C-alpha cells in the first residue's frame, strides 16, 4: 500500500507497483500465501526492513501451529512482531485482522479491515446486500401504506 499513488493509469487498473518508477515507498506490504518455502519470508522481511517499509504483513490461512497473521512494524530500523488478531495501524487509521466470512459465495477465513472500535468494514458484496435489503424494506413499507390509503378510500396513485 502506497499512499498518494494513483490506482488507475489512463483508464487501466494498475497491474503492478514498481518502486523504481513510482519513487514512493510503500507504507504496507501484504502477502497472502498458502505454503511457505524455506527462507522466503525471512529474505523478504530483511529486504523490506532495509527499504524502510513501515509494515510487513504475512497471512497464511492454512497454518496450524503458528499464527496465521503476522504483522511486523518497523521500530528503529528493525521489524517487531505485533501480537493479536486485530492489529491497529495508527498511520492508516485501520486495523487488520482475520475472521470467518463469505466473499463472492465462498465461506472461509478472510483478511478484513477494521475501524478504531474494532468494527469490521463490510465488503462491497455485503454493502450491496444491505442496499438491496433497505430497498426491499422501503418497497414493503410503501405497499403497506398504499393498502392503508385504499382502506380509507384514497387512491395512492392519484396523490
């Protein structure tokens, strides 16, 4: 995550981020993985640490013995592991964590963003569902109101 860097370039979504082209150091690097190769994260952690990237996040939902979510914060040039499921990132005014949920019809554990009170931000899919439910509820209220008006011998279509 690089603050202040355009997400869209000439009508196209960015497919990759090249530090040497952007010249803006990311504040956060997130890796979502399903297996761990020997030494891969140690090497990346060292590189990100040397670059000065404030947060390095590794998420492996298949881990059984170690924490699935590791959040490292750069403190005086060294990464320090932050403990917990929901880790507050004050520079972003967000927390990152994981919980079971459904996204695009798939129910499993996912990474989510949380506000300062620990309330999870909804996915676009959840927001759309909420909007549909509100619209359905408004339609039902309008139908009930129309029925009540008709009982009073008032035609709601003429109002």
